[in-house]
C-alpha cells in the first residue's frame, strides 16, 4: 500500500523574529503531529534558531511599509513562484500584509486551502490621515473579498465581530486567544523591594500609547509619586506610525521615563518590575500583556480590543479609556501606592494566564483547527 503523503504546511510571516516569538511553538507542534512545515519570511538574525528545530526556511525579502505598486507586484510574483514550487497542502498567513498578498498568490498558484490569521487590524485601520480615510472603504472591500477565499483566525471577540460585519460566513471564522505564552519561562516571582517600576514593553509606535504613557509619568512625577517609568522596545521603522528617535531622546532627557532599547527576553525585566502598562489603541492580543499576567504582574491597559481579553478590570489590573493620560495616571497611582493590591492582582493574573493562555493550550487549539478545516 502506498504511504499517505505528508501534508505540507507553509507559514507566511513578514519577519523571522516575529515567527520565532509568536508562531515557532505552533510550527513545532505541527511538525511533531506529522506535518512537513516550512516558513516563508524575511531573514535577518533568526534563521539558525528556526532551522535548529528542523523547520525549513524560505527567504522572502519584503518591505512591510512599502506602498509602491510596481514593487508590490514583483513581490507578489516572487511569492507565486514560491507557492507553485513548494505546492503546500495549505498555507497559514499571519497579519494583514501577508494575508493580502498571500491570498492573491495562493489563489493564482492554485493553493485553495488558506488560513488567514488576523493579529489585530494594523496601523492603517487607526490612521486619521485624509488620504487613508478615503482609502479605508476600498481597503475594507478588498480585505473582505480576500478573506472569503479561505478561513479566518482571529484573536479576540471584537475582531471576530468585525470580520462577520465584512460579510464573512461565521462557519469560516475561528477564534483562538493569542499566540500563547510559556508559563514556565514567565513564571511567577514575588516583586522585589525598592522603588516601584512601571514597565511598558512594545514596538515604539504612537498607536501603542507612548505619548499617554509619558504624559502619565510626567503627571505622577509632578504629584510627587515615587516610581520609575521604563520603556523597552525599538521604533519599527517600517511602520508609518513609528515614534522618532528625536521624540525618544526628548522623553529620556526630560527625566520622566527611561528607555532601555530592545530587550529580546523580558522575563528578567518583568521580575524587576512592579506594574506593567500598555495604553494601546487596539491590539489582537498583546503578547507583552500575556507575559505580564504569566509573571504575576498587575496590568494597566486600555479598554480596547485585544487588551480587554487579557485584563479583567479590578481583578488582575485596570482598564482605562483610550488616549486618556489622566485616567492612566490615576490607575497607575493606585497600584504604585498599594503593594497588597499589586500582589492580589498579580496572583489573579497568573491564574488567568494558566487557565487560558499557555503555549500547550494555544498549540492544541491550532492543531485541532488545522485538522478540522484542512484534512
């Protein structure tokens, strides 16, 4: 009897570092389940990390911030060639640009089995520039047409409803809460003594609420509240909403905040922190908040899609309105001044992470989804 062929799963992700931090464990789970797994991505520093786990890497140069039609056409043609050469049983596109270009390529390469994973709605959805406001209805129509060509994976209730409103059949929409977190690596540790540290870990984009965080730090310093306000992350220069180096330098020079730059592994940083803050305007499910919950740190974030999936207001942190620096400062002050409240909320956050967001839980849900819709 001829052996059953091994199904080939192809991931399309813009950056190798993002694949490692958000999807590598899912790719490994698929490999151990018997799939032939490869990832198509732009390579910088993580090729060896991926390949040492036995996952094949296909180099795919792309510019996430490009709006050049000719350049995007060439990128599309290169991806079509990859899909035709590889002949995957199905493709898993992660984030908006891979969804757009990947779905077109898959259809033209006759690869009809497509899973499009929305990791939030992207910076374009939040833009208020006049040209972007004009283009948004056209963009929504294009997204809706492409999403109808496959199955859709979302991370939160709000994005699920948004996709439904685009006219996508509910039977083709699945929700898994985030990419998961390593509960052992981000283990609970009691907070260290000393001046409270308020930590924000994110790509340095305006949409992450950086301006509100700095303003909240300024307000609390002027009130005489003793705390350190620490930012870990670098500007995402491929994103039009990136914070400039001049702004970052100005913030640190003012003394309101400290900037550590990029920190690849934040587990030790979380052990040294007392409160985690992310005043984002919109998310899928932010991994920095999952890490904070797993590490047992109370969270102050915005009452917005993605963030409210992790934080239950008054239980493991506080939810504040978007773009409200004063409300953000008030919530942070409550935690800075109350160690017992921090401890109670941190323990509750750890319990929520253990119940909902572990790597094994998310990987198992994703594999079940693969089997349900592709095999």
